[in-house]
C-alpha cells in the first residue's frame, strides 16, 4: 500500500509505486512526521522526473547558482503540503527562503527541492530532494530521495537509518590508510584555503572519489566509504545528512569539530576515522 498521510496516528507503509518509482518501507510503525516526509518527497520526485532530460531552462540566481522550474515547483509542492498538514510549523527552503538562523524552539522543516541542480539540468541522474525536520534546535528527521535512481535514504532520531527500507550502517574500517575519502566541489575546497589539508588527506587515504551532491554522503551512510568532506554549502544541504549518518552509526561535525549544520561545511565519517581526518583539516 502507499505511504499515507494518515492524521496524527502512526501508520505502517510498505511497497510504494508511482510512475515506475518504488521503494520499500520497513514493516514497522512509522511516526506521522516520517510518513509525511517520505510521501511528500516521493511526490516532489514525480514532479522532478516530469521535467528531467527535457531541455529544461536554467536561470541564474543572485548568488550565481542555477535554478529551474522544477526546483521551484518541487519546493512549492512541499511547502503547500507542510502548510496543510502542519500549519504551525516554520519552513526554510532554498528557493523561497525563510529564517537562515538556527531556531532554538519549535518545529521547522528545511527543504532543498533539488540538490544537484547542475546535474539535473544536464540530465545527469545524480540529484535528490532533501527534507529535514528541526525541533527545538536539533535535526530529528531527514530524507534524501533520488527519483532517477529509485533510491531513498531516511532516518529519524533513535530509530536507525534506512535505504529503500533496508537498515544501513557505516563501515568498521578504523584507519585512515585503509579509508575511501569522498569529497564535493574542489573549487570550494580551494577557495576556503583547505588545499594543503585536502592534499594531505589524499596522500593518507587508499582511495578518493569526488562523487559530489548526495552520493558522496550516501556511500558513507552505507559503509561504502569512510569519510566525505563538503564545504561552502547551506543548511538545507547538510541537515538531513547529519541525522542519517548519526543514525547509521557514524559522526557529523563542522570543520572546527562542532555539530552545527549552519557553518556551511562538514565532515561526515564512520566515526572510527573521524578524529584522524579532522585533525588534518584543523591544522
């Protein structure tokens, strides 16, 4: 049966199929927040796929980043769903804005309607809808959905992390020399003055890959890589990644070792190698 937005009662969902997209929910009781988040991300994914690989027009925002009609439509869909389902909740989104400062009290949904717009606009199927819930200043729920790959990751505080309904865990590799190191945009690494530290990380790891966007994070969630570095981004890029990696048994920090998703940069890892990577980045 489909994910149901089923009032404020817990609901159990299983196989979900829409326009060829399917994922399997665990056979367990899910919270109303999680059921809602999964459903609305799925619906946003349908909108994204309606425009995908169709020569969609790309505009440039004031900050120089790209935006498409699909970005705007996906965020509007999610915002309208939140307003209807949780009218008292605040919203922060990449395209329509909101309060960028941390919120210490209350509930707030944080939206990136299409993370990886550069890829999306060029028909590269590595992009995702990101949605997270911040409660009293803490990220307590996160969803990452790539409809092109039929792949969805989620976590809610205290319940574990999942990919397509299967529980996922970070790797058990404990030494940097045996680690795969993933990273995002290199121009941002260079612009932040981290090139020497980045080069040192490359020298001290066995394998390095610049998958970028959600995929570099996802490999750490699933134990396919040990660490991922992302710099020069926004809270909506990082918020769901924090709760998912932590619920998968890993660690999230900013580059000073703090736990904020508001500094614009992060290191995630399996936890066992975190201090080794962070030590080099802090030099």
